[in-house]
């Protein structure tokens, strides 16, 4: 053990957090969580006969240790999952190759939403959170959270009456209308917000709602909110996984690396990623994803339906940045410290042009899929490359008159963070594009009739079965179903479309 490592071990805090073991090249090879960082991390360097060969191999490679302190063991659990997903350390994979990971599954859009733990995520439109290394730990976390945000675990078979969990205060009881579906879903949104790392914002929002309820003299509601706030604050004292197994951003090597290589004036606490999705120029959409302190802030993701028609990625990128930086959206969402564009020179140039026309100076870079090149505009990106730092990071530099392309090693923390943001913006754009495409494919001529809304449309389809049935219906049948005024509108539309 080196003196540097020994000094670090002596300075470990007794707080909960996430720790990183690194090899001689500074690469993260294992990420773990701890209720007490000092006790847990020091265990690796104490003699023991109970270790398996893979753990012995891990310890032999550890040259350095780093860590992040968090407020509670639950925060450590969820942060560990996010950082493993971003970095994929080799020993997290090797030490789990004979086991399955666990995921939290929330089928939010189901008529009867439930929360369960599964080892096999499916493409079933449910929301999945994970992977988590320990099924026992994540089930323990959910037991604590269920006391604050009651949820159902009935997946598939719905009971005929309120279950025992309802009477214990752990289930909403919507099978007997004990809680409305809208109120239950609002509760689930708060649960998902906590899982996504938004505990502090959640407490602030609950506090506002509590005071609003008190002003309206809805004291029963205010009391429920007060109890939720108290329970969330006391989570920091809950024991979850013991030593068996808002972030200090200065410990995030990806964030500090970006500041270093781009000579950023401000730490990029808010990074926004943008991507365009379409199919042959139809259903054009753009996505905006937000990473705060290196972690996704899903509640602040936004999607844009493009107004510009056709297959024009450059034009669409110009449009989305123009709309993002409008006075209205800047007031509502603030200004990012760094913008990442999914694409190369063309997309980056379009984004920079939109930014400049609105008078902003936000640093902008691109990430091209080929070789995962970081694309920098010499005059427009508003960054100043630190060539000494780039050399330290073993960067391949390709320069032209206007652009610089940076190829960092694939295992670089900087590249992994940018990839994570780019992949998330791509996923979010594609998911929105798919929704619009499906809506367009299921759209009927009824949607084009002015004055015929969703309720009337359902009535017509329920009565006549199809669009063909509606067109064949007599005027008197239509009058009897939807009234004279709407019947005349439909009859007139039928004549003009024959």
C-alpha cells in the first residue's frame, strides 16, 4: 500500500456514500456503496480468509480510492446504480457474472399501476429503474419508501376488495376507490422523483403544497403532506444495507475533466443534450435532456414537435435551440452551463448560429458517433482547448481551419458521461417520435372534422363500428346520436370527401 493510499484511507468520512476503486492508470474498476465509508472501504485492505478469487484479484489491482458523500443510504443505493450504468467498471461485471441484476418496475400507464422488483426487464412500456446489484437492498429501500408513498404490488390479478396492505397504510386501495387514480399516480410520480435522485426538490415542493393546503383550510391534506416531509427528512437516519455492502461534484472525474480540457469558466452543473428524430422527414421531433451534477434530471427533460417540415436535421437543430433559448423558456428553465449536440459539424454549426442570433454565449460541443469524436468549433463553441490537459488525457487531436475533433480513450470518464447524455437524448427523441408515428397511423378522417371532439368521435365509433359505418349512416341516425348541429357538420364533411 502506497503512502498516498494510506493517507486517503485515514481521511475517509464516516458518512454514507459511494466509493470508487481505481487501478494504476486511474481507471475506475469497481464502484460500491457504503453506510459508513470509513468502515467499508478499509475492509478491503484488512486480511481475511473468506474472500473469493475475484475479490482477491480486485484488491490486487487497487492503487487509488475516491468517494462521494451523500445524505442517506437510500441516496447511495440509487447513485451507485447510476454510476455503474455510466462507467461499467469491470469488477462490478465480473463479481456479478453468475447472478442477475434487480430492477424496479413501475407500470405507471396501467389502469391499475403497481411497483414491483424484477430481474428481467421487458419491452412492455413500463418504467424500469436499475440495475441494482442487491435485490435485498432495493427491496429494503422500497419498504421504507412505501411507508411514505403507498403503492400497490398487485401485478396482473387485482383483488376484489382492499387488501391487508391498505389497512396497514401501505397500499392506496384503488380497487375499492379508497384513493382516486389521479391521486395515486401523483403519489407514484413523487416516488419516481425520489428514485431519480430528487429528494431535496421533492421536499421543497411538498412544503409548498402543505402551505397551500393549510391556506385553503384543507387541514387533513396538509397533515398528510407534513407527515411525508417529516418521513423524507428522517430517511437520512434509516439503516438500509449497513457496511456489508446532493453530490460533491468536485469528485466527479468526468465533470472536472470537462472543465479542464475545455477551460470552462463555470462548472457545468447543468448540461443539456439535444437530438433530432424523424422517419424520411415525417413526425419530426427534438429532445432536450438535462444532467445536473453529472446525473440525469428526468423531471426537466423536454420534447419538441418540429414546425419545420421535411428531412432537414440542420434546420431542425436550429429550430430547437431557437425555441429552447426563447425568453419564455429561459425564464422557466434557466440557462445551461454546457450544451451537447448529438451530431457533427453541421448540427453543431446550426445550434451555434441559433444561439448567437439570440445573444447567448453558452459553450457548445458536438459528439459525433464515428469514433465518438468530441467536435469543437474554433470560433463558435465558446471554449478554449487546454492542450496540456488533452495530452494528459491521451487525446488524438484532428484540426481543420474551423473545427477540432478530439478522440479521447474509450474508457475516459469524460467520454462516458458525454455518451450517457447523447444516448439518453437519442432514446428520449426516438420514444417521442414513436408516439407521434403511432398516433398518425391510428388517425382517422374524423380527426379532421372541425367541431367533432374525442367524446363525439367515441360515440360515433361505438354506435357505427367504423369510419365506413359512419359514412353509410343516414342523417336521421346521426341526429339521434349527436344532435342536429353536429349531424349537419358530419353530413357536409361526408359530401366534400366523396
